[in-house]
């Protein structure tokens, strides 16, 4: 991993700087790497306490923890809407982690793929990211494209890097989104106050991120929106919608599991709690995915229907609104 500190970087301890900029890496592991001389600043080993300055070139090498490398093939049923010799599509259910790590060492999508594609060289190397060219969060449902060969992985990876893929999501968010459509632009990085969250940071920090959205249906205290990703950052839609004041419905990590809009009546509180039970995760679905086939050059476009939990949730809100209008 390597990074150059921005020109506007204020002095910051090296371990804290890297903790903010590196996803899924603890300060403790960074300090251990520094003690071992594995973190270089401008080509020279540096201690954790080194204060990062503008323009510093930081590079480091850290092994994955051994446990993460042991990929055990598991016969987990997968919904595969499309497959050919070069790639396949998976319609991932909510609750499934994409690849092993941080306490999720089994029952992940990669464990399932390693079983289903065990005859392919790419899935015999024990790579914890075999075939992956993008991810969606554990509790987000929807479409993922998986490469079956190294060439396909490189080609598809470049399409995601160059932002030429087409990705549309459906989300139910808290509040009435005022504008019928809009764009959120804001760098995303780890929240310095809560390492479990990502957040919008100043322009000289985090990674550039752009989300376009449009309102599909207004349902009183919540709004159904379509989000179109221009970039693909960790928790991007969840962070960007929160940034404009519309946290995803039942998104526990970002506070959407509280009643954020509506009345104080006990009947309403009971209704919302029933909604939380109906869709016990953030209401976000990766609905469509478009890309160019890495071998044939054909433009491919796939759509996945909303899963039952989100369909029932939206129907509940429609019912609530129509009943309220009759009163």
C-alpha cells in the first residue's frame, strides 16, 4: 500500500494517518508493522509517532493475517442469473459477506464461489478475493459480477476503475427528499471518531465519490429513491444519503434503525417497529448492473427484482400513506 500526503496535510501521527486512510486495518497492526521497519516514509523506515507532513510518500508492506488466507470451499446455494466461460452474475442475498475477514471466515460469497468453481485455476489458489472486481455490503442485496479467469478479472476491474460500468440501486431513506433528482459529491473516508463508519471528509482527505439520485416515490416520512453510482466507495450510498440528511431506513450503523421522522403516537411507533422487523437491514438493493463483456465486447445489462423484505416494507408504507389520506 502506498500514499502521498496531500499538500494541505496538517501534522498527524503516522499510525493515525494510516488508520484513517487504510480500510479495515487496525492501528495496532500498523504500529506492529512500523516496529518491524515495514513502513517507509520517503524511502526510510519510520516510527508510529512520526508526524506526517505535506508531500510525504508513505509505503508499507503487511501480510494478511494467516487465518484470512485459508479459504474453505463451502457448498452454499447461490442464485446465478447468468454464467458463461468468462464470468458469472450472482444475486447476493442480504446477510451474506462477500469475502472473508474480521470475524467472517466462513459462509462468505468467496467460500461459496470456491466450491462452485473449484475446477477453475483462479479459485484453486486460496485467494480471499478470487474473481472479485467489486463488492456490496453484507446487508445490501443485489447483483455482483464475478470473473472466472485472470484476464476477465483484469478487464472487468479496469471497467470499474475507469467508471464505465452502470450501477443503479434502490433505497428507502428517511425523510421527504425535496429535490426530484440531484447529485452528491463528497470525498469518503473512515470516520476518525468511529472506525466502524465511513464519512464525508474534506477535499484533501478520503477518496473522491459521486452519487446521483432521483426520487421514485414519496411515502410521507420516507422516500423511495434510485441511486446511480459514478464511483464505488465503501458504504458510498449510505454515507452520501446521510450527508444530505436522508439516512437509509433501518441502517443500524448510521442511525437509520431509530424513528427519525414522523409522529409521537404509539400507533405510529408500533407501525415503524413492524417495518423494522419486516426488513431487518438497511433498505438498499443493487438492482441493475451493466458492463462490457471482457471477451466478446458485447454490452451486457442485468436487472434484479427487489427482494421480498424490501417489497413488503415499501408496501407497508404505501398502505400507511393511503390510510392516513383517508382519515
